[in-house]
C-alpha cells in the first residue's frame, strides 16, 4: 500500500468521514494490517535494543501478538474479498503471558539503562495507544454489528498491550524515583 493512500485513509478517519462511506471496512482492515506489520517490526527490532530482560521478553511477546493480529486481519480481508461472512472470532480469553508479566518485577539494570528502556517503552506505549484509538473510532462509526465486534475486539487486544507497557513504565519511574512532569497515560 502506498504512503499517500495510507495518509488519505487516516485523514478520512480523523475527519470523521468514515460513516459517509469514504472509508470502507476493507480499507480499514488494509490500514490495520499495515499498522500491525509496523508494530511487529518495531517490537522485533527494539527487543534487541532494550537492556532489561523483562522488557525484551515483553517486546518479543508483543511482536508475536502483532504477527497474529496481522494473520487475523488478513483472514478477515480474505473473507470480504470472497464475499463470505466474517470468520468466527477468537475467544476473548485471558492471556496467561500478560498475567505473568503484569506481576513480574523488572530485572535489575542501571538507571542509565532504565532511562533508555523508558524511552523505547514510551514509543511502544504511544503506538499501542494509537492502535486502540484507531480501532475504537472505526468501531464507533461502523454500522454492521459483526464488523463493529471485530473492531472492538482488536481495540481490546491493543488496550491490553498498552496497559502492560504502562505498568513497565511506571515500574521504571518508581524504581528510579522519577517525576518527569509528564505522563503519556
């Protein structure tokens, strides 16, 4: 998908033109596919850069999740292309990985390494926040209840990622007694 087409679709969404038919479900899914691929690439690259093993493990898991989201979105697009009903949605069961990392303490690293990891975590947080908002806006404007359900499910998945990253950021700030005067959450 070319960059100008992506920009046009994002612009249409931001201007609330979706409900007017300017952006169709297939286009939303195509853009979502691009976002998920970019998320995969981000986590896959950044897991090698972060110093904290716990954060690297989370990024590794999130890369896998974004890859799974991409496959899910591609199945949905294939259903639309073939004129089929939307595939059965996966169960909304709790992810044991997320539970494991929610309560796990960060590995001991230097304050300098923590600050570098905090910077990468903040980027990850903002990416997930954008995903949540993208899917939530698309769901709000979607008239088809089945499609709305898919978009809400995607938003819920991304919200879980955002919360997990937020907890790691809070742990780093608390451990280093940081009051940065800004909070992205």
